[in-house]
C-alpha cells in the first residue's frame, strides 16, 4: 500500500487535533469574557478576543456569533466554502462541549428564518437582503441551480467584494451547506437579470430541484481514456463532499484483471470477480460511516476504485487488506489526503 505523503498527513492531522483541543481549553477559560462582550454588544472587543483563538486552529477559518436555535447564542466556525477546510471545521464542532441554554456550536452558517429583514456588512458596506434579486437557472440534466445575483449597491463594489457579499447572502438565505449542495455557478451582477425574482424564492426553487434527486443512485458512463481507449465507469450520485465532511482521505485501489474483451474491458471470469469484489467492499464499508465507495472505472485491463475515508479511522487499512486478496494480479492501494475530493471531481459534474 503506497502512502503518498502519509507521514506529513499524519503530522498535520495531529497538529489540527491539538489545535482544536487547545481552542476548547481556551473556550472553557474565556467563556465568561466572551459572554460579557456579547452582552455589551462590543463587536470590536469580541473580534479581538475570538479571532486569534480561531486563527490558531487555522487562519482560513471564519467565525461569527449569531442567534442560536435552541440556545441564546451560536458560535459558528466555518470553512466559508473552502472544501479543503470543511473537515477541520467539522472536527472543531465535533469536539465542542454539549450545547446548553447559552451556547450552541456549528461548523457552517445556518439559514436565517427571515432573511429579507437582514442587513449584512461586507467590507464596510451595508446592504439589506430585501433589495437582493436573483436570476435562477437549472441547466438541463443538472441538479444544481445557477444563480445571478443583483443588489443596487453592487455597482459601488469591486468584483471580489460583490462575490463575498453574494456568498454571504446566499448562506443567510439557504444555509451554507445547502449552497454547497444545490447551487452551481454564482455570478454577482451590476444590472438586474431580465428574469430576476426576489431572493426569498431561492429556497423554494432549490427544494423543487432537490425533490427530483434520489439517494443512493449510481450513474453508469462510457467514455475514452486520454489515449483513446474505451472506458466504462460508475459513480455514486449525487457525489458531494459536503454530505460526508469527515471523509478527507482518498483511497485509490487499482485491480488488474486477466480476462478482457477486444476493447480492454473486463469480460468473463474477471467481470464476475470484479462484481464480487464490489460486493465485498460494500459489505466492508456499509456497517460503518468512516468510508464511502465513490466511483470506479475500468479500462485497458485495470479497474480503478475510488474510496473516501476518515483519516482518523482504520478504513484505509481495512480496504488495503481486502485489496491484497485480489487474485488476478498485484493490486495497488494509494492513500493521500484529499478533503476537497479533487480525485473524483470529474464525476461530480
């Protein structure tokens, strides 16, 4: 089993776990000061206190204190759309103390029940969501909604700030994780789209799209390799890292097969052996939630299987033990960190 950069990955995982533990030790000590600043409405003081503590976990994480759903306050520490950091935000939340009457903790921004009444501050500008309008389009064959967003203040903002404002608004309207699941291309506009609707309609449109997407489906595909050889593939659909935020490790299994047809695709006894391997792999992964079979493809005498695993579990080792029993040649197992699921990005579209 080849472990690309595994020592470095293990060291980084240990550093992250230590940083998360240090944050929650800090929280235990600093909570009274945080609560006093929240009660006083001292946003500047709150930032001076919380920003360094969150930044010590990772400088790319973003924090905010918002009204809670069950508690008075919610502390949100989020990856803010950065798929590379999403597992860390979820590990931070997973290590949090139990929610109480005063505090609850979340790794992503929640939708606001009444977003039209909100005003957001972005880079010194304030804009109300009641004037935000959206152009919404669902491309044929897609399960995502492309969004063109316009607000009268956008003409005063630079391109980067318009995008930041749009993303923050969508998080408030739909929820950060739902944006990751269902929103495709996002375009901030300096003129209202011709077919613009009030931003409040976005959740209804997304709900309609989501109602047509089943769970635990598999898509079968045909294509060609880079040098023109035929390939066949199967991928889980929908395939979304946001649904499995702790599965940050890519395990790629390569199985040579002995029996192939004229196109190099599996045939006869090899086809049966690969089907049996899929069943054993599914049985190995199904009882636990620390790994997921994402996709596989076959071409030129090799089946490549993509599994995503929790790097803090022994899933990669279990998968490696199963692959070692493959009888039609020496199986390869490559393991590397891939929290954004870049290795299967082609299957996500």
